[in-house]
């Protein structure tokens, strides 16, 4: 059933599966559970054992996505599915992804213990490697399942230690050589719903219990590398410098000014990684490499932001006598979610007396990728602490998680009835 104590137990169990962080200078270093790691597989195993105990059928595909299914009465129906992911970013919180998995687990338990009979199969899905923190590619498990990423891509994606995604998968006992043959079929899926924390403050600030997502932002990720001349900080006059880091700073300032302009209200630009060489206190940086993440709910605006940043790179490089290289890392367009699942979520909220609003998602999610196979929907529950996420300070109420699980179940039930 929809039990808060059980939900809290699941949260604690998943949070305990974390790498130690001896470099942390804070009291709480959060959760560290990389995608395509043995620790991620351990989290999947816990999910699998819980679902197996309820009598669900378990399978794991070549990409490491776990699927627990309760058969339906009509063998010709595709599955009604729900779920999320269990991997994390570096020093993450306890709720991102995990909340959606727990909601699916609670919904499945309710169906079993209430002895409900469904026409469609009910599948709880846990995707592998949703975060881009390790391989700079978001939603890797769902992308492999839907064919947006192939085995050849796994050989070119590397983590900070130089390990390819293909190698990491083999170390976990997965089968990257079979991913292209094991792509999921459209006819096997009727709809997919994903519950997630909002990762923003709006629901909590407005005192609303849930958010029905209308559109998921797209993301364009670039690596920009600037090459200048490393030289002595005291011996080189300012007008003769070719400072790669100063060029990067100029680009970042231009990117931020562009995104903060009122003419681009949906645009978000972030630099989360920057590397400087040679890295000496008294040496002018001769090389600088940085990541850029561009987000927007409009594909046209997303493209315009990329062009503006590329122009800023060219301008800064020319002004400072630098060479510049822009390497695309990944791209996904914004996704407007299907009307049917959205309406099912709205009606489920009304049925249960749960307050809700419609809103966009600024973050990427597996639901965005699953839209290639079937109609998808997303439900947000409130994030506290100002909506902070990807941080140990990430916080949501267990009661809101359980309420969201009830809405998720009711929406899936409506879809099963064709309502």
C-alpha cells in the first residue's frame, strides 16, 4: 500500500548505496552513485528483489535497464509503465530519480496487495545511467533502449579516468555488444509516466501538491577549448598576452548576459566544468577547456543560444589571439509531452483531491526519450530548500512522495480503463 514508513525505508536504503567522499569539506557530502557502476547495479538489485517478492516478472536488458512487470489480462496490449533512475551526480541529493523509482514500487505494491486486475501489463522501469555526470551523455540507458544511442557511441564516450562506456558496462556484467539488437519495440509500450522532484521552487512557493509537466527542455552540450600562450605572469605585459582563461571568462560573461536578457526568458546556460593548463599561480593560462550546457523549452531558442555562444567564442578568440575549438557533446530537442498522459495525471489529481498546476521541466528526463516509443507524461512533487537539486541539500517531503505515488497509480489506472 501507499505507506510513508516504507517509502522512507526505501529512501534510506538507496541513499546508503554511495561511494565514500574523503575529499568533502562539508558535513554532508551527499550521494555518489555513478551510472554504469557496480554500485548502480547494487541499487538495481535491491529494486529487483523487492519487485520479485511481489511476484512481478524481472528482466534486465543489455543496457542495464531493469524492468519489473505484472502481466495484464489482454496479451495484445502494450505495457503501461512508470519509473525513473537510480544513478546520481557527484555529491547528489537523496531524491533525484530515486523518488520516481520508489513511487513506481509503491504503485506496484498497491496493485498486488489490492488484487487489482489490469487489462494492460504494468511495468516498473529503472533506467541505467540517466545522469550525464560520468560520460557527458544524459539518459544513456533510455537512449540505448530507444536507439538514439548505439554501441559505436559507447566506444567514444569516456569518463574522467578514460574508461569508455562500453568498458564500464562490461565491468558491471552488462552486454554492450547486444544493445543494438535489444532495442525496445514501440508495440510493447502503451504509455510511460515518470514521477520526479521538481528541482525548482515553484510548487513549494505556491503551496501546490503536484505539477503536471507540459514540456521538457532540450539540451545542447558543448566543449569549448581555447589555446593561447603560457608565459610568465610578471614578465608579459597585459597587451601582449594570449590568455586562454581570460578568453573563457569573456565567453562565459557573454553567454550569461545572453541568457539573462529578458528577450530569452526560457534560455539557461551553464558552465559546470573548466580545466586550465598549466595551472600555475605565476603562469598565464595557455589552454582552457570548459563545458557549456544550453537548455530551453523552445527548439528555435535553443539553436539561437548555441549560435550566440559560438559567435562569442569567435569574438573572444579573435580579440585575444587564441585558437578555438567547439566540440558537440550531445543534443536533444525539447519535448512536448503527450496530451493523453497529461490529462490522465490531471484527472487523477482531481479524483484524489490533490492540488496541481501545469508547468515546464527545465531538466532532461528519461520520459523525454521514451516519447520516441510511446506517449509519456511527468508528474512533479515539491522540492524544498528553495528547490535546490544536484546537491546534498536537496529535500522533499515523504508525504508528498506518497501522494505523488497515489496520483501515479490513479493515472495509470485511468489509462488502463481508457479514461
